[in-house]
C-alpha cells in the first residue's frame, strides 16, 4: 500500500501548492475537506493542516480534533493550522496590529531540530496572515521566530503519541526559499516516509485498481471538457478500453467554439 500524507483543507488558496510540493518530493498525498471524517488506514503517515481565509476567532471557524490525529500520526499545521493548534490547546490568537504579508526572515538556533534540518539559521519565508499568536500554550515549545513574530514555528513532543509541529509561514510557496526542504524534513525525518512514489506509479496503481473494481462491466461517463473528467476518462479507458462509453456534456461554461475543439480531441 502506497504511503501517503493527508492534507486537510480549510479553504486556503495555497492548499494545492502544498500538495504539489509534496508530490514533487516523490511522496503521495491526498487533499480532503477539513470537515470530512478521516477514514484511517495504515497508509496514512502524517497529516498537514492547511491555511484558511478564516480567523480562528471567527464564530464559524472550522475546528478539528488535532490531539486525536496526533495519537495516530505526526501533524503539521501551516498558518491557520498553526493558529488553530495554539487556540485549541489553550493559547491566545489575536488580530495583528499590521497585516503580515510578504517576505520575512525565519531564525532558528537548534541545528538538531528535525523540522529545520539542512535549513539555514536565517531563511527567507513568506507570510500571509492577519492574526498572530499572542500567547503560546504551555504544551508547546517555540522553535523559530522572525523580527516581527516571536512564535513563527513551534512543536510539542509530549502532547500526544506523535509529534505536533506548526509554522506560521507558508513553506509551500516559492518565496519561502527553503520551504520545500522544511516539508521534506516533515515527511522524512518526522513521518518516516521513503519518497518512493512517482506520478507514473500512481497511473499504474489506479489503472490496476479500476480493472479490479470494474471487471467486465461497462461504464457510462459524463465529460465536461475540464481536466478532472478528462484525466479520469483517460485512466478508465486505459483500464477497460471499449467498455467505456463517454458522453460529452456542453455545460455552457466552455469558451466560444471550444466544444467542437474539445470533442475532436476526445474523438
């Protein structure tokens, strides 16, 4: 069974970038809405909590049971995910006096810290948040700061069976120069993953799984002309060939004359 990271999406514009970075690190991941119950399986090796347009202090802000997750696997909170950790475990998060958006320089001093292995002691990162952590819960230890943020990263090794880490910045964007290394450290040094997955392996595994599920049955599939349905149809076609019957639906959202162009491509 393929190892995977589960990304819980709180509605961030950067969630897909987290997934892309992880896949570029030869690690399989899946994104699911934060309000969907986790279907636990042995393949899940870690969880990442995404950013969000919400403030953790909003009455309708989404909340998840972080402690229960960390009893099963390591957890990493990013931006909103970090602030949510701080709040649910008894800390304080409040509006920042100035919205922090743009480059900052992350400083850490512990070269033995697994999350910052091979990361410069002063490294450029990207901030995008209106709230800030005013008081960190006693169960957490700060592990990095910037000039404006005393708590830019923190962790707990004792709160649950597995470690909990959090970063206030966005390691998934290119402006965080060593962000991918930080994500790799979480995957390899904290979650113990092997970086053996490739997109080609995903295609092979998916086609094999479809063959097993469908067998000799026939499939009718609606196509919209978008990437998702087109890729899904291609995978199903690789698996069952002529037993796939596609219906191209003009949903009114394509560009002028694009229906005919896409139809020709499908044919």
